[in-house]
């Protein structure tokens, strides 16, 4: 075997995992592990599109400014610059891989979304952007040398002397250990933390939980974004930001707009603002959902516009007995995207040598306290490519222990150990309910403390897939709740009723790590 070829495991089959696997397979032996089928991921459900500067009337500087503004002061400016500067080239890579973005008059079509100063959102098949990207990349991976392990659950990382050496997986009911020179976590988010989420059932934060148990640094865990508009029909089907970008408006039970009184940009304000505005209005009308009125788009653009522009949403509405071409549709906020995650540098390196993270599971600092619409697919694309090319280009990539620039460990942040006295088995339904009620759109100290006590009283049991996922959710719930309690201010997606102001003293990220629960002979140490 070529001595320069390494064994690399990629966990996850969304855009980040597929891009990383494709790039790495050019030079290394790559195994892609996914707990469902290869084409099943959060990416395939992304409707709105992907943001990039592809038009002469736009600029990278303005995309950077929009991203920084949405991030409420916590974005890493260097990460944002990388995202916006390298984004256009990565879009061209996607096109070369067979992704067919929609066109208008022979040029790329583009849409406007909330908090963007320009129409720069590319979309495919109207509102099936994520699916189009996913299928093109899956085809490329199937045609490559990547070894794909489907229906395989990533259980835990194997760490020796502070360095990652492999991963334990569950396949067909049996555990086995895969050796590796590196593991790249691209396992997505943890929307199943919450009672209402736009994420698929598999979004249980497995990669984050593995990294947490291994002692990796974690950052910005308190910042969970709630998408303003999901259908209030029981299954929270996402209604893309792009619908409001086209001109749809939010109205109360009397048909009156209410966002104009909350923010100058009304329905096109940043997501955290719109989600809170909807939550406030729903509280004022005794929990009744607000309505999204898209009927004006049919009037303005002609009959059939909604079906042509948003075919997936149109079909979803009809399947639920709703005709959004005639009547406003009921919507509610739902958990959508986690800005926090495993702390990385700008090449995906974590605080554990040999462990990398890209996509939603990672925290590069690019989103700050609130993600700009349609920057998530771009982040996954850009940073997965950077991570893969670091490993392809640098023969000594595992030799140094990167611990990141000046971490601020939160000494107040403590999680219960596995030996803590935990009294009752956890119910996933109860877990999701307490997270929605206490650690959702609005938070306060008393309910956060009560939630943490409740979470600490639960234990995870069982060794089947569902039980392992629930155990991961419980670990993540404790992290998110403790971080939300620690941040005594309101910023971006984190809103404290008891601390409603944004404070300069909190103009920083919370970064922390736990004592490793896997076998570590020589733990990495970090100082403030």
C-alpha cells in the first residue's frame, strides 16, 4: 500500500460528509459510515437554497457584512471571510459534479431571503435544492472508491494517548471497532432534542455526543436556531424562508400583519427575530398558530406561481388539506439548526488529534449567535472541502496537537458523570417536551435550573439503536441547558426573559470540554 495513503472514516452522508469523502478518496482509503441509507440526511430536506456571490451586482464584502450582522456579534470574522470568499468556487465545483441549479433567461436564477442585502440564493427544482445536491453527490460517491457502510451506527471514538485511533460502530446488532488514522464527523445536527423540529428522525446529534464523551472542546452550545415557519399541522413540515423572500407575509388570526411593529425588516428580519415575533403573537392569541399569507404571490405573479416555484411545499400543503393559493396557512416556529457544536479551526481540526468535524456538527464560528439563511449548505461545502484538502496536502497532518486559539473554558460548566446517582430511565418524548418548554425560543433562569435538575435525574438505558440515540440526546440536552443557564444575557437565538439585554461583557463564546469518558491515557489540557 502506498505509505502516504491513510485510513479515514467519514461519519455522515449529507453534503459535508459526501464532499469530504469524495475529495479524500482521491488520495486515501475512505470509509463513509451512515446510520441510514446513503441518500438520507438533513441535506436532502433543505428547501431554500444555498447562498453565494455569483452575480456582478453583488459582492463578497456584502455577503460577509450580512453574515456578521445576523450573527449578533459572535461570528469569527476570519471564518466568515473564508465562507464568503471561497463559496463561489465551491458552487462551481457542485455544478461540475452534476448539480443543476435553476436558471432564468440562460443565467442562474436567484432568490432573496431574510437578512440578505442582495438576491443571492441559488435553488434547484424550485424548493428541492438540498435533495438535488444530495442525489448528485450520492451518485458521485457511488461511482468513486469510497467504501460505504450503510445502516451502521457510530457509537464511540477510540482514543489512545490523547490521539484518535478509530471508532466503534454498531452494525446489524453487533459492535465492532474500525481502525483509522483520522475520523471526520459530518453527522449533522440534533433537532430531535425538541418536540417540534424541521429535522428528520435521524437528527440525534450522534457525532457531537461522541466528541463530547471523548473530551473534545465544545462551543456555542446555547445557540439553537428555530425556523420561524413550519406547518402547524402536527409534523412541522418546513416552509422555506424563500416564500417570505418572494413576498409572503405573516398575519394574526384577524388577518393583520404583526412583524412590521417588531422589526423594520418585518418578515425579512433575521430568523431569531421572526421566530420570537411569531411566538409572542401566538402567546397573545392563546397558542393559536399565526398564518403565512402567500396568496398575494399568485395575484402578483399569475395563477400557478406557487406550484411552479415551490412544488414540494405545494404538494405538502395539498396533502394536508391546505390550499395556500387561496388561504393563508398555519405556521409555527420549530427547531431547525444548531449554531454550536464541536469546536474546530478553519480546516475542521478539533482539539483531539486525528478528529475532525465539518458541517452542522462543527462550530467554526461562522454563524455566531444566529445563522444567516442559506449559509448552512455553503458552510458544509466550503469547510468539508478545506478539511479534505488539508488531509490530502499535509503528510504530517496528525503530528501536532491543535488546541485552538485561546480557549475560554467555562469552569462553571459541569455535566454529571456516568457514576452520578440517576434515578429514572429517560423518555425521549419527555426529554423533547422539557427542552421545548424550558430551553426553546424563550428561556429564563428558574425554568432552566429546573430543567437541568430533571435532566440530571434521568439515565439512558438499553443498547439498541433507539436507546443509543436517546442517550446521545440526553447528553446533548444537558450541554445546551447548562450553557443557556450560564449565558446571562440575550443574544441572537438565545433569548433570556430574565436577562433581555445584550451585554458587551458577554461578547464571547463559551468554550468548554468535559473529562473524557473514553479511554484516554494522556488527556489534552487547556487553559483560559
